[in-house]
C-alpha cells in the first residue's frame, strides 16, 4: 500500500477541487477472443464486436491510445472528453484474423497484452503477426507476463521464491517484447486480473501502469497499479448495458483507501469513506453470484459485506451511484481467495 501511495502523482487535496460529475474519465474495454468459434466465457462474437464499436461511434466517444490517456489522466492532466481505450489480452490469433482489419478500417487505436511464452502456440499469434500489427498506426503491444501464471504470492511460498518467480515473468516478458518488436511500453495487464499489494509494488517500482479485470472507469483518484477495465465477452458486453459503462465515472474514492484484495475473512468487508457526491440512499452494491447486497452506513463510512461466504477464487463487490448527466459512478473491488485452486 505504501508503494502505491508514494507513486500517486497528485494529492487528494488537489483532487478534491475537481468537479467529479462534470469531468471526463477513461473507460477501458477488455477483450480476449473476437470469434464465433472460441470459448464463450472469453469470446466476443464478431457481430457483437462490430455493434459495440458502432455504439461508441454513435455516442461520439473518443477512442484513444491507452498509455497516453492513462498517463495524462493520472498526471493531473484532465481529459477533455469522455474517452475509451480498447485492449486485447493474450494475443489470440482471432484478434489478428478478425479484429485487426475491422479496427484498421475504422482507424481505431488499441493495445494487445501479450503472454510472451504463448506466442506461436496453437490459437495464438506468431511473432510475425504481432510485428505486422505493431507496424500499424495506433497499435500498441504490451506486457501480459511470460507464461500467464498466477502472480500473487501463493500460500506457503517463501518471499524469496515469489520474488524470483515474478521478477522473471515480468522482466523476461518485457525484454522479449523489446527484442522481438522493439516495444518497451510501461503497461502491464495482470494474468487473470489477480494482484496483491506486493505485486503492485513491483509494478510501481518499474514505473508501469497495472491493469486488472475488475470493472469500472479510470479517474484522477484511481490507483496506477490497479486500474479497472470492463470485460466485453458475450456475457458482459451486451449492448443494453454498454452505454452506461461507456458514460460511467470513477467512484469519488481515493484508491489508497481501498483494501489489498487478499481476503482476511470470508465474506470480506469493504469499507468506503463517505464522499460528498454519494448519497447512501441512492447507492447500489452487488456481489459476484449473489446479486444485490445490503450495506451499513456508519458515522463517516459505508461498510459493505456479502451475506454469505464465497466459493470461488476470484469475486467482486460492484457499487454504482447516479451521477449528473445520466451517468453512474462505478466502483469494483476485486477479492482473491488464495486457498482456492488456481485456474
């Protein structure tokens, strides 16, 4: 937590001067496969992908370069308009065969997060295909680890062993991207969206932005090493909820007030400080697989806790609250149960 706080480039005092309802935030969309023939849980059909891009265009939302937009927004250089960035995890072949030409025809920038050990394997892009895309205007290639392993420290794993393991995965992948493609972007996407404070500190030490898989937009108070993205697979990317996601605003809570995410108890408790923009009567919170859940309002904070334990390795609390202009403040807190089996 300390490392993350030190790396925040703006102070909370200055940020309180920002009009949260009127500001423009960055929405990042996360894709895996763009295909009608790959696993449904991680796939977006070609027709749905096209329709999502149509909605973005119809709303007049700027599609921007991920690194530049995140750097500006988190360096107290506000975005002029609500913006969206497109990201693809794992470098699946369908991104090359299906999505790339669609995006080139529309002149849209995007970022591919690459598991360097998977390159050339069945279903993944080759280095030659990645090079072809890297040479196109607006295409960025970034680090998604070497091997796509679970990177939070495992139960029973010594600190020295963990340090050796993640240092190799982070740095060998970055070196390979530099060697093969000449790219050294300060971007990292956590495999499975899993992270803990120690891993965040490693990402911060390298000066990288770290992206998870918890939903929500990015605003000035977001943490640079736990940036949210909206999953866009078929189950989550349907058009009836897309407009709300694209227009959403980051919850007016300093990321440094959020917990690590490694559970101390099951179900975990999320405590949020009361903010001027938040009326508890209009707040709605959900838990993965449980639907809407209750919360308690204390003197100066909101306490959120699911009614029963979770059985999964990863789950989330999602909270929304109306903002001006018909948009919603949106916060997603990732939780990780290290006692559960890895994928």
